[in-house]
C-alpha cells in the first residue's frame, strides 16, 4: 500500500507535506516521494488523494469515482495505480468524504512536477 505519513499543516495555510511509503502507486509515485497536499481541495475522478481507511491507515490513492459507503454516506472509491500491490477500495470499500484528508498537488522531491489526473501508462520495457 502506498501509505503516507500523516500530512502536516503549514501554519494556518491549508497546505501540507506527505511522504509516500510502499509500491501501490507505482509508476506514478515511488517510496520516498515528497508530496505537496491541499486540505479541503476539490476531489475529482482521477485526483491523487491522501485518505484514511476505516482501520486508521493513511494512504495515497487515486480517487476513481463516487460511491456510497456501507453507512449510505457519499464517498470515494480509491484505487492503486499498481493493483498487484497494497490495499485499496477493492479490499476496504469506499472511503467517506470526511476521510479524504487532502488532494495531492505536486511532487516536490526527488523530481518536482505537478500531479494531476490519471497517470499515463508507460510503454513496454525491454
């Protein structure tokens, strides 16, 4: 699972940093990547988000689509970019809106770049 250290706020600004752990978001993200996240940011299908699963695990996942949770609350179906690794909504179900903590805006380390929308599949490697 691409777990993330719980993002920390920077003063009163609704921006924080998260660190990726695990391989479930490869090739988009790798362990050790540092991310800028925005609390209260607008989640759209394809957005990378930091979310808390029901067991308390905080992870970086891709918001796939809107679904109702087991308690009939609106939420997000969260997916791994590398489905053979980690845990996502296939295992835990949709995540309530209130448990989507932040939206990823950019990777700042090791290769800074904005992160928006779904990742593009890479071609075959030889």
